[in-house]
């Protein structure tokens, strides 16, 4: 009778462990207050509602935004250094003529 259940648990071991962990956490947090329970329930429901394709979109958007911000910051830093070098060069050139 339990062989079918045991085989299912073996196939989905990670999912079962995560479900047990989340259920335990929900029971612990449920005793702490309604707001925490509501937030935790919303997060759990959202994570459970997302499939693999949804997660790939979210991660793709995050990586794109992160890369864009890193590119802008890098360009600003090096343009500032370039401007400082150009100003130094112009000052040296101006000092040479006088």
C-alpha cells in the first residue's frame, strides 16, 4: 500500500523536502502574527505559481537590468578618468607655451 507513496517520494524528493520545510516554517510563522503569515503565504503562493519559463523570464530581466546598470557605471567611471587626463594634458600644454 505504501510502496506507491514511497516511489513517488523518491522521485520527487527535493519537492517533498521543500514542501515539508515550507509547511514547518508556515506553522512557526503563523504563531507570530497575521501580517507575517500573510506575507509568507503570498511569497509561497507566488513562488509556487511560477513555472520554469516564468522564472527564466524573471531571471533574464534581472540579468539584463544588472548588466545595463553595470555598463553605465563603468562608462561613467572611465569617462571621468578620461576627462581628468584630457584636462591634465591641456594644462601641461598650456604651461609649455608660456
